[in-house]
């Protein structure tokens, strides 16, 4: 292990960077819309850098305790410094004519790492002498072997012998969605995401007209209306003071001590009304999916409002069966010529009404009881996605850790999070599952842990086609 335990913490004694890394352009840049952005170097005594050093120190300490006999006390669970050549920068963006700003921190080194969590696997690979292949997002994770594509089979990770020092250029193709959410999945901490279809409580929009749309069903063949479908156009996190804090607020993982409340700007389908609501007024479509009774569409005597609602629901049902990969980047070609893999990788995919990112915990299609074991190994119920890609013959596939959800820990926080549950990894260390699109059921919501709904994703659509189906103007 390339570490040294000092009285001040953990010292990293190796590096994979020559010289030191910095952004290509440090001076302020003005974009076409007049927004100004610039990088700022953060020193290690800066509170924001300290946060990174603490997070990395804690993760590394856990690793060392498990895989070495190095003794580390609780107080020493911090990095003295980043590995040589690694420097933390803050990217600031000021929007023209608006008080809105963005501040994103990046660790520049062998790659541009976007969070302590993202750098963690690379750091561990570094200190452990670079023996196995690195599991970080940027190193060789694309060079997985292949399997027969059957759900639940393990993919052995191949060790790359000729590790190229060359950085993988992420040729980000934003598909016109320059959303912070899509470009930086890891920072998208709002519960619902831009581009998703959700159900909006008509009592909560603050619009009198919407309350008039609410109706109760006369009988089993009638349609009640309380929630109306809409597309999230924008998510916004607003820092708030403690005294208005409620359980819709959250603490941003990278900006500790600051409490945020998320607001969603939503276009209600068929109504062309845009509303702004918080999380409590929303439900995932799969939680309150509406079925329109057969023959209802043809009923000419329906009230106009109900007709509009039926049309809106119809749009959602159409979108439910589509999928749209977003934010692709080119990856090097696989060496294995017999397989002829040419991987098109994605950072995110819209699956029906939901947006799924890399590093998400997602639900897998439930299997029946006699399939619970495969070759004596438990079949995972969830996948922690590490990659989303287009396979040349097998279509969209996902790789990642296969998980089972264990018990709910007691004394959870006022807002439940993923870490309130015990997650049991099914696969062996160093291997991953490969899952086909058809075996993905949807997002896992901590608020709806027992959601089992699943839709078949059969129809690939481009992003603009998707918004045409929804009847929403996008940018
Ligand atoms: Zn790496």
C-alpha cells in the first residue's frame, strides 16, 4: 500500500500524474448567451477542499482496514493532501442578467473527477499499487468481457495489460439538453429530474383553475382526477434558512451545512400551464399510473375537462414504452475483434417516464420464486449502474453491481435516504452484472420502496420525438 500514516492523517506516497493538472483555460470565458465562467483554485485549507480530503480519507481508511493490516485511528481518517499533481478547482458560472450562479468542484489529475465519490475507486487503485484494473468511471471500465446476456449472469472483468495513459476524451453530445442534471448526473440530487413525467397534485399548484379540474368518480367506469401528468422542465435548488426547513429540504452532499429546498417547474400536459411545486405535490407516474377504461376515448359525451385529461394520459401511456439514451460519449473500441463490440456509452437514459443516470440504484424486473438462485448464487433485485451502453447486437445494456435490499436501519434521518437501507452486493468483487434493457423495471424511490411496477420499453425515440409525443416544447 502506497500510504503513510502520520499524526495529521493519511499521506499518499504515489501518483499517476506528472507535473500538476489544471483546467485548460483559467481565465474567465464568456459564452454566446453572455454567461461568464471561470475556474478558481482551492487550497487544502479551504473548507471545501477539507471536505474532499475528509471524505476520501474516510473511504480510504475503510479500505485499508479491510485489505491491509495498517492501523488507522478515527482522528486520522483524513488525507493530508491529494496525491501529487492532483489539484482541486471550483468552476464558477455566473448567468447573465440573473443572480443565479453555479459552483462545481473538480479534482484535476489523471482525469477530471467530479466528486470525492468519483475519485474514490481511482485513489484506491492508486494506493494498492495499480495491480488490478481501476474501477473508476474513466479508467478501463468499458473493457468488460461479455456474457450470454442472460439476466443475472456475471461478467468477469478483464485486466487491461496495456493501460494507456491517454485520457479518454468524453465527447459529450448533449442532445440539446444542457441541463446540469444531465451533464452532471452525480450532482443531480433532486428527487425528480428534468425531462421526467410526473403526476402533479392539482390542489398544490396555486392555480384556482386547476382545483376546478378535480373530480370524483361516479362509478367504477368513471375517471377520478386529482393528479395531472406533467413534464419537468427545470429543477431548482434554493438555499434556505433553517427556520423554514421541512422534510422537503436536503443537505447537498458536496456543500455541507447548506440546506436546500428543491422546486420543480412543470409543464402540465394538454393544459399548456406551467406550474412550480415542491416534491410533496408530486408522485412518480409508476406509483399512480392511470388506466383509461376501454371505450372511454370514444365517448363523445365526456366533459371537455375529462377529454383533455384522457388525451394527457394517452400521451403518457405512449411515452411509457419508449426509451431515449441521452448524453453519449465515444468510448474506445473493444480489443476483442471476434466480438466486434463498438460501444456507444451513455451517461443517462430516459426510460418511459423516468430518467436514469449512471450510479443510480435501479429496480430489476422481479423474478419468480424458483429463479431466485442462479448456479447457487442469489439473483439481484437491484443494480447500482456503472455503465449504460449500446451493444452492437444486443441493444442497450447496463453493467453494475447486483444488489439485494436488506433491512431498514433504525433511527433513520427525517428524510429517508438510500443509506438507511442495508444493501447486499451479490456479485464477487471485481466482477459485474450485465443487464439487458428488458430486465430493468425502473428507478428505486426511497419514498416508495415497495413499488413493483414495470413497463416494457420497446420503442427507441429521439429526444425531440419524445417531446412531440408529449406535446411539449423543449427549449
Ligand atoms: Zn481510475
